[in-house]
């Protein structure tokens, strides 16, 4: 094709979109990002991953000091001093501003054009961009990457008001710590915010229709998380559906399907997210969303239109910033070089509850389902000097190892620095290292990384 404006147009500047744009620019391509918001970074930077983790850090301080015997002092301060929460939110805003400035500088230095406006599809290779002041321009490209992200699901029956009835976006903008908080949902976002606000001093009740929280995780890890919920005084009502949510003079009232009424200062609704396809007019490019609103893609992030790719939250699960960045990179390599990137296929997962959860590879449930012959080794943080020093004695690192070839099949961690520690196991698995390598490795003392050696030695005892 000739006379195209760009080699690649990227719609959306979140992790997947920015990585796609930068990768293409480094391949010498003409690239532009179209962003409808007055800022770059997408949900991940502005209203999701980064700000929620920045707020979590403030909450984590309270849980850390609590583990050392100072919970009452810190939590009473958080509950009684509005400035405590405002300071925490201010730090969150400073982190977001700095990251946005760094991202802008990075995109500009790579030669990526940033075009403000709302993108809509005219035909398979052309987008209509409506600018902030209503000006319009048509832009064409050989390849298009859609990275417009997702948004919190907001049913019409839920009286969202950004003050008492909140979603994950408005929850990050509150200026007063709720004395009591009902969390509706039992997924990742629900569990993260439940532990954040419980650590800050809110009385938290979590309601979910499932029998177990995060049931796809390893059973031992979920069991430890449930114990931590109890220690943090988080009330959990499982196997419970909500029939009505209403505002009251004092806050929020919830009625369950069994007729039980619960009252709280505020409510956080966290039941799912929806794709941001609304204004794209997919049909004009020959794309069709399924009944749930998602467009099907193949292993290269490619749609039924070979030159259009979808990455990030818009691609559906696992909806992680780390995964989105890899998807963007791989999509561009496939588009311009006809091959996938170098991803090992081992995607680490992290859940930023307090404490953190992280894993890579298979769970015991999956191994049992495929009748694998394996052994497991567990290393409680309490058995390490570092775990005792930091007061994080409920943590656990678990290894799953193939009995025949001694390869590591899965790593599962709950506790401080879980999201960092998991990468040791990930690299061992990527390199095809056996459990013997971990057992023979000397780790600094005292560290939590020693848990790898302890778990590996337990596996060796079973392997003989």
C-alpha cells in the first residue's frame, strides 16, 4: 500500500500501546499514538495499577508496623487524621505525575508522534480522529494496534455517586477514610482494596457469590490469605449474592438475596470490567465483538483482519500491565517481521493484596488433574531470620517439582516481596534449571530468598 500516513497507528497509550509504539519506532517505522485523554499512560498509570499500588504502600506501612506490635497506634492515626489519607493520596498523585513525565519524554525521544483525540474506524486502514476542540483528521496506516483498555463495570442498578458508592476509579479519589466499607466482589481488585482499607483502619466486609476467594490460586496460598483476612478483621460473606444496593442518610445499605441487611459508611463495587470499544465502530473494519463485548484474537494478538492487533486489557485476561507490554512488543514484531517475540511463555502473576501473592507455572490442582508425578517443598517465612526480623511470619514459598526430571513446575508465594521473589523461580524455570540448582545456590543471609533453598532441600529429601 502507498501514501499511508503511518506505518503503525496505536489507539491508546497504556502499557500495551506504549510498548507497541516504542518497539515499532525502534524498528525504524513511522508511528503515532492516538490518546483521547488529556494525559498519557492509560488506566494503568492514571487510575489503576500505579495509583492503587502507591496508595497500597501507605497502607502497607500500617500493616508492617502492626506486625511489629504497633497496629493500634498507626490505624487510629489513619482513622482520626484526615491528613493521613490526604498525604497518602498526595504521594500517589506525585508518583503518577512523575511517571507520566517520564513516559512522555520516552515516547518523544523515540520519535513517537502523540495525537490527542478520539479515534473511530472509517475503514480497515483508516481512522477518524476527533480532537479535543472538535477538529477532525483522517489518518491511515499499514498496521493498527488497538489498546484502548477497559473500565469498571457499572450496572444501572447500582447507585454510583463517587462519594459513598464507588468503583475502582472513584475509590482512589476519596478524601475521607470510610469508617466501614462493604466490598462487593471477590476478585483481584476487590481483595487488593479490601486489604488496603482494612490496613488503614476501615472495618471491611467483603461479599462474593463464589465459595472461595481467588479459587484459581494454589490452595495453600489461598488458605494463608484467608487467615490473613481474619487477622485483619475483614469479614467475608461467601456464597452470597446482593439483591439491592441503596444510599441512606448515614451511608449505604445492602440487601442480600437471603434478606439480610448490611450497613456501611461506603461501598466499593468490584464485579468485573468492560472493554472500551464503544466509539471505535469496529464493524467498519469488519470486526465483530462476541456476546460479552470482546473481539477474538489469535496467539499473536491478531484479529480476523490480519493488520489489526489488540493488546492489553482490551484483549481480556490476564489483564496485567506486564502482560500488556509483552503483547504490544510481540504484536509489532509479528506485524513487521512476521514472527513472534522472544517470550518464554512463563508469565508471572502478582496480586498486590497485603500481603502480596505471586506465582508462576502450575498449581497443585492442575498437576493433579493431569496426573503429574511431583513433589512439593514449602518454606514458611517464619523459619527464616529475615521473616522474623520484619515480623512477616505468615508468609510462605512453595515449590512444585517434577519427580522424574526434577524440573520446577510451579512457584507460589504469599508474603512480603512475593512479586519480586517470584522472578528467581521464573528465571530458573525459563532456563530449565532443576531443583538441584536452587538447593546448591548460596543466598544472602538474612533474606527471604533463602526460602528457595529451604523449599528446594525439602524437595530433595523426597526425591532421594
